[in-house]
C-alpha cells in the first residue's frame, strides 16, 4: 500500500474529523470518492472526479454543505423580464414582501437576506449599469469588504423583492492554474514538492506531487431558502403593513455570496448572468 504516515492520518482525524480509506484500483477509488461526495452533500454534487490514472497514490477530498430556510419565505413564483447580456429574456422570479437589508448607491444595489437558525446571510450585489464581469473584475478586496460592511450594518426593512429563482452548477473545474497564479507552485512541481509530512519517502520509489486540483460548487435558491454545496479533490500522483415596502428588482446579472456577518468571510460565491 501507499506509505501514508499514521501521524498525518491522526492529525486529519483529530482536527478535521477526516476519514481514511484504502482502494485497490483507480476505478474503484473514483467510484467511492464520488459516492462519498454525493452522500456528504445530500446528492447536490454527485461527481467530483471523472477518472484516476494508475499513478495516482492519494486523493484528498473535502466538502461543504449548507441548507437553510429564509427567515421570511417568498410568496410566489412569477415570470418577468431579466436583462441578460444578450438582451431581455423571460425568467422565473421569487416574489414577495420580505425583511431584508438594502444598500444602494449610484453604481450598485445590494440586498442581504437572513435564514432561520443560521448566522450566514445571502447577499446579492447587482451593478446598475456596468456589465457584471467588468464590475466584479474592477472590485478590490477592500471595496467588497466595504460594501459588505455597509450592507450588513443596516437595519432590516420591508422590501417587495423580485429575485430570480436559480440552480447554478459550476461543473467540475480544474483549478491548478488558478492556484499557481496565486503563488502556490512548488507542490505541483515533481522536483520541488515536499510531501514528507504526509508520506514516508524511504518507502517510495519516486517523489509524489500534486497533479491536479478539481473543484465543483452548486447553489440552489427557491421560495423557501438556499441549498449550497462544494467539493474539492486534490490528486497526488508519482512522477511517473406597516409603511409601504421598498421595491427592489434584481433583474440584471448579479454576484451572490453566502457571508458570515461577524467576520465577513465569504462561504460561497457565484454569479447569475442568464437565468
């Protein structure tokens, strides 16, 4: 078998509640990994690896799953116009009078919705005129944190909200190049990778390195709440009545986030360009 250090397995189990499984073939490993991911995400994500080659020695897999109901459920689903980059299209909208935080400027509209029994907030950030990709690519971390802080510090108010109903699935993405662009490079280089805390090198004929990192995320938003899941696989191989409610329409491409209001940590992020 692969000489994974017992001390490494113990640390994963103690601090990350990780499980350790052995496999006899790449095809069995891929099947069981996908089955495990499906189980941990309540079938929201059914696959994270398509196949594994015979040189694969270890796969590190993690998942995140979130499901919660809106504090104030929407009332109905209606059809209305969404202004996509290609022009107006008909879309299904969640419609209702809800309690939400609203932050508007000349440039954007931001809305935050709360959940029952969960601290996280669902945040929508819609540029009013600028194309979404252009707006988001020009948004610095400081500016985004400023918008989130300004939005989440506001009081909830009654809002007549139109929000597209959607189910966004990223599909399986290979994100090695993205990680390299962020400065994570040595672990992908067979000549420089140092995984000696994980493996007993004296029992390996060749040096292990990370050959690929696969990520998939899916977010569903409906009348009752949000369901979201993400999975990542790191493949290691060898070198071989009150006052009138404000009306808010989210009818242009927008970015969305699940945010911890205390730390402003973004738990999930995505965008909707075409419903």
